[in-house]
């Protein structure tokens, strides 16, 4: 059986968690100039001043540790509490002044260890609404030595496009994908959005990243960047990809589907598809994972992988089969995949 996902880095942001940081061997990096400075005693005191508690209604540590009572209490609190967030246009206006943007959202607080500096990560964010929520996710995972590609649904409101464009002007290692798709849920366009960011990130010259993590904008991190780095180092080049074989999902790949631009839904053509190329077994898994750089290079450049990608264009939810199929077929020799038995 293909190695399954080993850990969860992120959770749905419908229930966001404030991270608790344990800091060792701190290095400070300015997000504007990307200059490193070691902490002295005075700076260490300043660090204590910014490590203030932001949430007082719930016990964040109990939530992170999985306390069901605290999680239930926080969920009920979320239903009753009123939140006042700025609009996309207000975020855009704020980001016109990068100094004010950094100060408002505390972008000067990023602290990374030497271990993190030596292990840069690439992220993609697939977004279609709510620039404020996107900025919160970006802020939570942002480190000046990583690199971030944001794919904005091409049909999203112009206010979202404008707000994100304003924000990334303040962050030199964040960019919008060079090619944007009209994303339709469960359609090939969703997978293509990730592929577009992967191409851009592989050709990004500023950061030689080691792993790629793809995210929807509705998630929020359960782990700090430092913890994610430690986990990825333990994986030692192995990917964290969910992959299994399940006949229940055969309807997704045995029939032909298309994206209807009028209904914005994936609809069945009632045409039978040909078998997958290169004698592949179609796997089922998650659209999201942690992919080694070698895996990404293989997925984008190997002829067999590209044949599979082309074959998935008229399948249902190919984002949940493409990665899984590359992983489940041992004869492909896909980098970053370890097999622990037989199917």
C-alpha cells in the first residue's frame, strides 16, 4: 500500500486556531529587505512584548491538543459572536501603504530558526473570495525565505483581484500565478490551477524550495513553520499524499465529463472513457498534500505523467485522482513515493 498522509498541517478555517509558538535559536528577518540579524538582549525583550495573547475567550492550547469540550465550546462561541472584518476594498486601500500594512498586521514579527532558513517551502493558495481571509492565511504561513503563488479564480470579483494585487506588492516573495483559470469545482480547471502555480514555482529563481504544499484559502495552519520543517525533514524526500484504490469512485473516471460554463458545474456526457494510459491503476486521494520538489518535477515533465494529466481532463474531480494515481502505480517509479506492501 502506498504510504498515506502522515500528518495534518492545516485545518478548515471555519474554526481557526491561534498558533502557540515555541521559539529556539531565533533569527529575525525583515520582510522588506530580507536581511538577517541575530537577536541581542534588547531585541529579546522586544520579542517578549510581541508574544502577547490575542485570544482570551478560549484556551488555544486545549484546542490544539484536541480537547473535545473546549472545541465544542469554541464552536458554539463562534456561532454567537459577531466579528467585524474590513472589506476587500479597505484591505486594498490599506496595502497601498506597505509600511502601514506591515504595522497593522504585524508583518515585522516573523521569526525563523536557521533550520527553517535552510529548508525553504513553496506554497500555492487557490482562492476565489474574501481577501481578508486570504490575507489571514497568508500571514499565518508567511516567512520571508519561503515562496508563495496565489491563484485567483479568473471569474472572481474584481475587488478580490485588486486587493490581492495590492497585498503582494508589499511582499517580494509572493506572486499571482502567471495564468489564471475559471475554476469550476470538481472540474479539470481546479487541478490546472495547481499545475499553473507549480510551473511558476519551479521557475522561480529566488528560492530553491524543497517541498511544495498546496492549500485552499479556507484552511488555517495547525503547525508553525518550524514544526512543518521538522516533519518534512523527517519525511526525507518522501511525499505526504493520500492514495488508495476504491471501486466506489470508478464512475469518476469511466465516464466522460465536461465543465458547463453556463451552470458552472461539471456535467456527465454519458460517453465511456478509454482506459488510463501506460497501464495505470487510477487511485483516489486528496487534492492536497506535501510534495517533494522531485515529485513536482516528475509530475510536470515526465511524459507518462503528462499523458495521465491529459487523460484526466474529462474526468470528475481529477484533482483527487492525478496525484493519487502517480503515487499508487509502482511501475512509474514516481520520486518521493515509498511502498509498504502490495495492493
